[in-house]
C-alpha cells in the first residue's frame, strides 16, 4: 500500500461551519483539509470528490443547491484539477460512509475541529464516527495550513496491520521528503502471571529483555526491506509505558507533522472500536493523522 495507490479521494467539508463565508474564506480546518487533499492528489493523480452533508430533517432543493454553490465557490475552486461536487442530506457520518461505498473511494480526508485549552482534542464527533466506521483509510488534517508532511511518525504495535502502516509511511516520505520515525511500545503479556507466581526480579528482567529483543528484531525485519526498496531509512524507537501517552509524547518531541497508525479493535463486530490506543491518541495529538483499517474491517453502514 502506498500514496500512489489512491485512485479516488473523498474530501468532506462542513459548509455550515461558523465563519464559512468570512472575509478570509472557509475556516482553517477546511483550508487544511483542502491542502491535504491537494497534496495527496498531486502525488497520486487520484480522482477528487468534495462532499457536504446537510443535517436538517426537512431540506428543500433550494437549500441543497445553496450548499452546492458554497462547495463550488469556496472549496472546489481551491482544489487542483476537475472536482466532483456532492451534497447529501442526513446524518453526516452515515452519508459520508455511504458515499465511500457508492463511489469506491479509497481515502477520506476530513478537517479537525478547533482545540480548546481545557480539552485539546483533534477530532470532532463526525470525524470520530468516520474514523471508527469508515472502511477505507481516513486522513484527519489539523487546524493549520500544511504543505505535506515533513516528519512522519509510524506508531506500530507489531500486529498484522503493521506492514500496511509502514509501507504507506515509507511512500509518503519518499514522495514528500523529510524524516521518518517508527515507534513501538513493547508489550509483556506474561509479566502479570509471573508476578502472581512470585517470579524473581532477575527472571522478570530477563523476560522483558527477551521481549524487547524480539520487538527490535521484528521492526528490523519489517523496515530493512522497505529501506532497500524505497531508499528511505527510518529511525527506530521504543519506549516503555502506556502506548497512547508515549505516542503523544513522541509526536510532540519529534515535531511530527503526520502520524500514521493502524486501527484495530474488538474482532468479529461490524464497526468495531478502532482500539483504545488509537482512540486516546486521536484525542490528544494536533498533527495530521492517517488511520488505516484492517482488510477485513466491516462497516455497520449500508446503502439500504
């Protein structure tokens, strides 16, 4: 998987956002999402569709046409090349995912909401639902203009989704330039049982050292072939602690412009949660986030 594989991008815009028709143009989260969609399209040559959803229960054709006008004048005019304009009526995240299914889009781009000093959250409620339930990758752009990511941080948990996260990250860095960091928090699944049976400190430390070595070996096994193939060399990192906290800290300390991570939650459930770590990270970082789903992910949204 790589940026070059994207064939159809869906850019989702809230035309009812406060200040949308202001003198400075659309809100910053819209401009940032436009910038992100333009950058991906420039690298991939993908088809681009811009979409808005009118959530009022009773909507006449005049209101829908006004929304289309806003999209064409304020958004589509800022995008490169030919752009399809789509306006739907209903629940925003449901209509966005239905458009993904109808249009076979393979990337959704949404803008972040404004952060507050009290609760610094990247994503609003619509974005959270799209992240949880959309079957294709979702790019959440921050509330600032960007010219493509310069520092990419790949947060990996060494599960089956990790190769896709790394391949996509390597492609972004190769196309855009900049630095690439791969970050992992080692896990010790047997440690709790060892403590219960009274394992010695030396035995526990030996076990932890063995798990860390396995993790380093796995990271190299995944990243070294990508380095040879793409010429992009990542800096590998590991840190002890709660993954969501350590990833957020790494984003800030490394100055990451783009965080790429896999989203895996409870198995066997359509629209399953994207995972506790991903949920917490998305509620704390302020850079762009590219979230990747497993191939077997099932969305609960249908076209019926």
